[in-house]
C-alpha cells in the first residue's frame, strides 16, 4: 500500500484479486452512503436500489468530482475522491514508464477519445477567443474529425504527402496554411500518432517546432499510442524541441478495459487542471475504477511484459503477412514508420472485380476475423458536410486497394496464426473463382472463333 498511497505509483508486482477487492472495500466504507446510521436528506445521496449494481461498483456510488470540477474532492465521498486521485497518479506513472518521461500531469476523464479531444478544444477557446480554425493533417477516422466540429471549430484539412508507400505529414502545406489564415485565427494544430497504415504517425517534432514558432497550441490524438514506444517517443521529443499542450489516449485501447474513458495528459500542470475544470459537473467513477483495478492487477512488470509481447507480435505479424502477400502476388506495403498497423496490397482483387475488395472484408468478418479492414479505392464519404474522397485511405487517390491488420496490446500468436490461415483461404477462393471465370471466357472465345471459321 505504501507505494500507491504515499508514492502514488503503480506497484511493480501486480496484486491478487482478493487484495484489490479488500482495498476497494476499504475505500468504499469512507463514502457517506456506506456509513452505518447515515441520514441522507439531499437529492444525491448515493442510494442504489439494486444490490447487483451496488456490487458491480464496489459500493463506490458517488462518482468523482463536484458540480464545478471533476478533480475536486467531494467531502461526503472521501473514498471515491481518493480513488480518483490514486488513479490519476498511477496513470501518470504508467505514461512515464511508457516513454513520456517529462509529462507533468494527467487525469482520467469518463469520455472516450473523441469527446476528450473536444474538451481540450473548448478549453483553448477561452485562451484564443478570435480563433475559429483547427489545422488537421488528414486521418480518415470520424471521431477525431467530429471532435473539432462538436467544439464549434472549422477543421482545415491538410492532405498527406505520399512518400513511397507511406502517407506522411505535409509540413510545407501546414505552414503555408498557418500563414494564409493568420496564427491568431488558428485555435491549434491537431495531430495524430497512432493510425492505420499506410498513414504513419505525424511528424510531431517538426509540427511542435512550427507551433512554438507561431505561438499556436498543439493537441495530439494519441488514441492507442501508449502501447507503442515509438509513438510515446515522438510525444516526448515533440515536447522537448517545441510545443505540445496536451495529448489524449484511450483507456480501452491501451489498458484493455471497457470503452468509456480516456486520459488527458500534458507538460503544463496548470493547463491540464484548466481542462479538468472545464468538465461540467460530477462524473462516473467507472473508467477510473476499471483502469485502477487493471493496473494494480498487472503492476508495472505486468504492463511492461504486455508492451514487450505486443512489439514481438508486431514483428511476427509483419513477417508472416509478407510471406502470405508474396504467395498471392501481392505485397506488404513498406510502412516502417507505423509501429502498430500494417497494410497488404489487394491489387489483383481490385483489378479483377470492383466488388471483390469489399467482398473480402465481408468474408473475413463472417469467418470471425474482427479488426481487419479492407480499403477499396475511390470510396467517397461525407462527414458533417465535409466530403472526403478515397475515405478510409487517408488520401484522395491512394495507388492501390489494401487490407489492414494491427498488432495491438493483448494480441496472441494464436490470433495472428488463425487470421493468416483464414485470410489465405479467402484469397485462394478468389483466385480459384478468377481462374474458373478465365477458363469459361477462353472456351467462349474459342467457340466463337470456330463458329466464325465455319461460316
């Protein structure tokens, strides 16, 4: 207990379940709703009619924060308030362990990544009242785009530059747009680390330098980047050489807990506190409870082990997917700057049949392969009145259709092997059908030629 209560750090060795439950019960009895003889006469007294619901939350019913500040201590919920403080402290310790050594502050917010980004933008509104634009290097993912719209700002989409197979940040276009719009009219640059290949993490160091030189805030969408040492290194370096005001990461993607929470972190404690105070009212303690239980059960050694296994599985998935691609006359796209996601070309499918690419996605899904994405060429999607050409491929006209697969935290060798086996089978089915169709066409052509000669 000393290491978590006094030091505010995640224990090195994980606790067993009975120890964690005892600890949570100790916290719960500090909340007024669990006092023997408690007499509540207010409108929010932590009353729960269902025993099942009460047990699910370990009787920590009051949530976190007060009506005006999500980080404030609630006097009648000392246990829940302590839980909140400890979770934020342990989360900060893990972010440092994962590679952002100089992070100053963070807090768990009971909203997923998109709404957490919105909270960051709304906080900046008060600092930059004239600003109405957000510079956004394009990434085809709806929630990060809608986070800017929901906050009331106008996204300025910067198309990516194609370098080999990779889609990378067009720094010249970013700087040109800043000059054209005027720095004072720009709320921030909204960059991305974790993303689907062939897009790779933004050039964070260079963007951070640009932001510092023009005095523009910089918010980083680090959705599933905590699990990648490369993504975390980019954030650390960006803060060292330039400006990064806050970076946001998902709880479910990085810590394997239910969807519903995120961590907002940064290098200036007062700014992170401003963001937390922008959240209106109290908040659910569930995301904090979930991540604290998870990190206490893992300990730092357990979490580091998961990070190491993920990296090893990425190498394995990459080498095996390359072999499969070669066998089917396709290729694994060269996206060495992306540490989590891979892409395999689907040129043969795309050239043989317009619907074949999307059909492959359906086949994989019905064969219980989840998470793999097939990206056809030329799809168009409208999001909040903005039209994106080539949507899902992060570019107007990427050279080929492709399939995505990712090595994310918690993935096992069995997952990779089964995925490759099922993908191979699906591609062989397409090849067989294509050969049959070719044979039928050749026979038809032959019959037609014979008939012409007879005539």
